[in-house]
C-alpha cells in the first residue's frame, strides 16, 4: 500500500485526508454503528442523513432496547427539546411486531417547529453515536434532491460535531453557505426546486436554530464539505463559483444507489441506461483544481485503490462492500440472503431508469420477495406517506403543491403530472426504510424492501475467507489497505 497522504491544514489543525471513505448509503444502511466502526479504524465513517427523523421516531417506538438512542438524546444541548422528542416517540418495551408505527406528517416547505425538532435531534443522535468513544472523523451524507429536511438534520449533525458533510444527487451549490450560517446558529433560507415556477419566482424553506435551542451555544466548528459529482464540468463549476468546497467524491455509473443520467440522449440496452465515452471522467481536470478527490464505483480492490492513488486521488469511496458487512443497517436476514446469493453468483443488479421518483437511474438488487420482484411490485398498493422524494410544483394559484410519480396514478395526474411518468415507479422511501427493518406494517405484513447495491455485489465473496457467511468492516479495510485484520 502506498504511503498515507500528507496532512492538509484545516483551521490551523493538521487534518490528513482519509484513504477510504465509507459511502453514505440508503436510509440508515450507513448507520452510526457502521460509521463508528470505520472511523475507529482510522478511515472516514459516514452516516446517511436521509430520513433520520423517521429513523429515530421508529427506533424509539421499538423501545430502544440497548438504550443508545436515549443516552444520545439526553446529551442533546437543550433538555426541553430532548424531553419532547422522547415523550412523543418513545414506547417503553417497544410496540408490537404487527402493530403499525405511529404516522408523522410529511415534511413540507413550512414545517412545524416540532417537525424541525425531530429532524435536528435525528441528525444529532446519529452523529453523536457514530463519534462516541473515539477521536476518528465522522461524516454525514445528504441527497441534494431531498431538500426540505436537510437544514434541520444538518444542524443537528453540526451540534454533534460532524467532521465532513458530503452531498450528491444534484448540484449542491447551496450547502457551503448553509454550513457557514448554521455553525454561527444563524437562520437560513434554502431556495427550493419548484416545477412550473416562474423565472422570477423564489420559493424558500426557512430554518432558524434559535427556534430550536432556548440558549444559543458558542459558534461551532465548520466541517469539511465534499461534493459528490459525476463529471469534471460540475466539479470545475463548483470549485470556481462556490466558496467553501473542500474536495470531491467522483462517482462512476457502477456505484450503488442513484446514478447520474448518461450524458446525451438516453439509450437503453436490456432496459438499462448505456454509458459511453462522454461519461468518462477527465481526471486531469480534477488534479488541476488542487483539491483532494476520491474515486467511487467498483474501486474496492487493492489494485484499483493503488491505481486511484497513482491517478492523483486521495483515495476511494467504498459503498457496496460496507453495505453488506456485519455493522451495516440492512436487516440481518436480508443481508445474509444477499451474501449467500452472491456466493453462488445468483444475485444481479439492475440499473433501473424508472424506479426512482427523482428521475435518476437507480441501482436495484434483484431479489425475490422485494420490490424488484414484479409480482411484489404489482401487488403493493401505491401510496406516498413518507414523501421525501416528492416533487414540489407551482399550482395555478401560486401556492406550492407536492406530488410523486410513485403515488396513486390518479392522484399524480390530478395534480398535473403525466400518466406516463407513473409507469414503473417504485416507492423508494418506504422500500429503503423497510430494508433496515423499519418498514410500516400494513395489516397484511410490512412494506417490502428495496435493496440497492453497486455492480460489484458479486465481488463480496472476496471478504468471506475460510467459508464464512459474513464479514466485518475491519475485514474490508484490512483487505483494501493490505494490512492484517484488526
């Protein structure tokens, strides 16, 4: 393994670039246990910032049997807020297995203070637990397309001392400004993406930390900001026009989760988008920017890591290998099934151009009994009751509306959507929450899972030496860095 990179300076403190970044995957697939395990081994552990309000509320309804969540909540800087969150969502002893979770109102552009409180505490808890008991760095990952919960969740992560913020699935030009304001506990206004809005119209989400905390603490430390991009063009634009970008994660089309659409006209082969020469990344342009960058998408081998370093990268981001390790948030039975099928060469990954309501191609593991199974997909009643991927649109009267192509087709059309856009759409929100064992109970059973993975899923067998049926985060790191297992 090549020597570790030279330390960079951030705020006058030596801060070496990590060689490995653990991807911020799914909804709590990259949970605090996984991020903590990776960070304790000297690499960058990353928690997913998606839907942490729902994740916290449902975990509390399961009774928090280990007590970790309640310990973290009691460390929140405002005891009154902590008390309200516990009183509203904690169920002593846990709810019954076949009892539905209590529903929450979907996040809207003008959320209540209580809704914002839950998101702030959700972000705080996940980062607090990931950082607990060690001095390693921890990051949090957001999807730029999911705007409405981001300021509140980000603020909670900042209160817990998050070290890195990573944002992809869009153009994250507003995030550095949010960071600069939120570390000073100043109110922020985030411009929202609104379909059919006029060129001069501006719709905003406002968030004020002073509405959350009774007493404003001293300014917080600013984390490093890494933009997740798929092209040098976007990276150059962000570096030149956006102050506060500290580096990039460069994701190729084989990476799991949402992929950037191919450049140029969409061409399908066997139903999947075809990526060509225009989608190849010009690494010379990244080197010329003078900022650290990490490469992602089927890089989880020592050989590819060495090549990435020779190409000028600080290291690599690894997703799929960590997504199916023992510390990941994927339900144990589902994780064991994927590993078993991977060992037999029987699990495939389909880059679905239709599945995600975002319109981005979305990589889905093909597993019977999950939403990738046509029979399961067709049997599920279409509904939208989490709403993180809803599209905001301008109604004729100038007010904001919300619609999702995965909701009932007649509702979507009634709101001005096109019927064709509903074909093949899957409820990514409910599916990903079900993947971590927090799926809503519908009477006939829980919501079906939707498992996302990168193209490298068949390569997971390389981490299971000696006929083992599972592997740990330390096994992944030792393999990639060519070191003895910790």
